[in-house]
């Protein structure tokens, strides 16, 4: 058993500082110390557990490859069931499984149905159906299996004391299983989705770079024909049909039954390119409304990040350590009849390299301000010009949450018109897209648009400008490395002969949770940004984003895309670009 005494005094001091005061929102240090529990240590000790490779028959006879980690201490023990990210396999889970086993849990890490087909891998049988009912039934069959193991603590017949933990695809399987199988005592879904249709085609604009990455980065899986046909069709058409959206929605928590009385530690990530914190916030709200005790943790561990592996590793060792400790102590409390006194919200502040706590999400009130355009703005689908509406910051302000934008606009030309919006911090003449978050919206008709932007976190200083930057392409709002990786836009851009017009006297209203009121409404002359300038400024890294040295094993991009082999395959591939100009019929 790993001993908490092995944690250094410096590490303990760092953890305690996570709970220091910040804008009056943090809780007292005694509220949560993830290192306080005598066995809550992130080190693994191979002398404290045994590992056994197994093949377990699922409900339909499909064999699932699994690794069974059993503590050597006297049992029985509570169990943790774990599966991996898309394209991965059970070996990705080894570091986390060993931590759990070192801390007195039986851990069962398995390769999800159809995955593990790569070289020298131990594949599971069946085909990948992408968090369908088949994958849920596999998880329930493994819970049955654990109930029959003498090493596993039970709460009744065929009812093991059990939690789940996993990232991305593994988090999605947790949410689906918890909606049906009430034997689960705890879940920790990390960096996962609420509505996969919205994640892959937010507001009707396909996230083609990531769809391609997932499609071509999952070569270690035996993907079902239905899944491949759906994905390929989306890429070929350049849009999702109603049938496509329904396919993805049926594989998403937004469509699941209530998850009642299943304590959940929900962990989205502030820098996640694939699943913005909007998805995690919606999951947390669903769980809360369903009646499950829920804590929301906004971390920055570097999952689902492509394009800047060398120049911009966005993960944080501080975040990984804190999240790992909190997840472990969460399971300790839920599965070993312990206690945990934890705030409903914790969020990573990259500027301070600390975690802050608050009693609700968002921690600040909603603040709104309106700017009236003094002249018309034409956003061109071919040129990709950027227009910005500026809000002067008069005192230090923290923004954290999901902003919303209201604006009247008109699609122009022929084909598809897409609006891309980013919040930028302008300091000393340089504009930086906050957390690299660019929100798309398909524009199909004239009128008022009300749009929720992707969630952000930033500190603004007096003298800064908060800019609402808008374009008909996202290229000049997105880091150049990302654009280079995908050989073009991450999203499907507007067609070259389409665009968006904002008339003179148009009101642009921004609402955002902020610690201070935004400056008073005013008439705004749009700030036009040429392509060269926009690309240069959007590439700069915000001070809120902290560079670190790589990801925790099993939780970085390789885990999400199927191991290092999957990532190198993706990075070496140059994607073609053939876009359809079909109408937007059926788009969100």
C-alpha cells in the first residue's frame, strides 16, 4: 500500500495553495486537501498488487481483453472499472489502474469492443459501434463479472461496490452505463461529451479537422460499417443531415435516461479542442437535475489537443496532479465509506498555476454590454477578413464561463455562410484568442442571432481590450500550427462566394460571467484586421496558458487517438479538401 508519507512537504504545500483566496471565491484550505487521506497517493507500488491478463466473455459471447489488478492486502476491495479513449486499448489505462490498485482498489481495465487491433495488441472481439447499447451492455457484463470475484466487495447479490473512471470515449461509456445500471456507486467522466452531434458539428458547422482525426486515427479498431458510413458521409457532404445528428445524439448523454443517485466528479478541460467545457457543464447540470451529487472540475490536462505538440503543450502538471488526487479521494469517499468535503466547483487558474474553488458555476454574475456599429461590415468567405468590436477594460477582471453573443446579420452570396466568433484579449497592441476558442455558427437566414460561445477563462487587466472578433472563416482566429496540421481550416469554412453582412447601426451584445462590470455601451467603429496581421496575433500564446512537458500517460492525445502510433499516423497525413455547396437543410 502506498503511504502518504512519501509525498514531499513541498508537494503538500503546493496542494494547500490551490485553496488560497482568489477574488473572494476560494474556500478555506481545510475544505479540501487531496493529500490528506492516508492512502490517497498517486504513486504506484508494484509490490502492493498483482496483475493478471484475462479475456472475459460479454453478454453476447464477444470476448473482451482485460487486465485485472488485485491488491495484495487482505480483501475484499471495492472495484474500479475503466476503459480508454477512442482508438486506444487497455494498456493506455495501466498507469491509472496501478494507482488505484496501489491504493486498495481492484481495477479492471478493458479494451472496448472492436478496439485493440493494432500491431502487438491484445484486441477485443466485435465491432466498434461508438458508445451504443452494445458498449453499455459490455460494461454491465463486466460489472456482473466483478460481482463474482472473491476479491471484490459486494453490497448484495450481483452488486459489487464499484466506480468507473475514464477519459473521452471512456467517459462517454460511463455516462451511458450510469443511465441504465444503478449498481454504479461513483463515476468520474473526464473530457467527454454531452451531445456528440454538437461536439462534431457545433451549430451546424462540421469540425472537419477533428472528424478526420478520429476517423483516420482509429485504425486500431474494427469500426462498424454504420459508424464508418456516417462519418464518411458527413465529410463528403461537408455537413450533418438530420439522420447523422440523430445517430450521434443517440450516443450522447443528452438523450439518456436520468442518472439518479450516482455521485459524479465531472472533469472537462478548459483547453479541450474537441469537447469544450460547455459539454461538461451540460453533463454536470444533467446529473444535478437527475438527483446525483455532482462536483464540476475545470482542469487543463491537455486532452484533445492537436497541432501544437512542440510549441504549445497546453497541459499543466499542477492540474494533472490536483485532478488525479481529487479523483482518487472521490473514489475513496464513495466506495470506502469515507468523507469528502468538496466544493461544487473547482477550476484551474493557469495565470496563478493554482486551483480555485467556488460554491456555484459560474462563480461570477453574468455581465452584459452592447456596442452599436457605426458602419457596415462585410465578412468575406474567400478573404477571411476579421472584424472586431472592442470593449475597454477599466479594472482587473476575471472572466470564467460560457459567453453569449446577440447580433443581427445577413448571409450573402451563394452557398454556405458560416460565422466564426472568438473572444480576444488585446494587450500592448497584440490580440490573442482566449484559450484558442473559436465558436462557429451556420447562418442560413437574415435576422437576430443568439449564440452561446465556447467557455473561456481569462484574467483581464486595466488597459486591456476585450475584443469580439468575427469572420466568415476561422483560419485567422486559430493558431497557425493547427491550420498547418490540418492543411486548412479546422472547421468547414464559408464558401468562397458566400459571406456575412452586418449593417450599420447593428447592435452587438456580449454577455459573459465576469468579476467586474464591463464598460458602458457605446457606438463602435469595427476594428478591421487584415489576414496577415490576424494570423500573426492569433498565433501568440496567452499568458493564461501554461506550457508543460507532456501529458500523463493514458490521458493525452495518444490516448484519445489510439496511442502514439495513431497520433504519428495523423500527424503524417495531409488531408484533402473537397467541399460540397449543398444547402444547409437539416443543420442545427
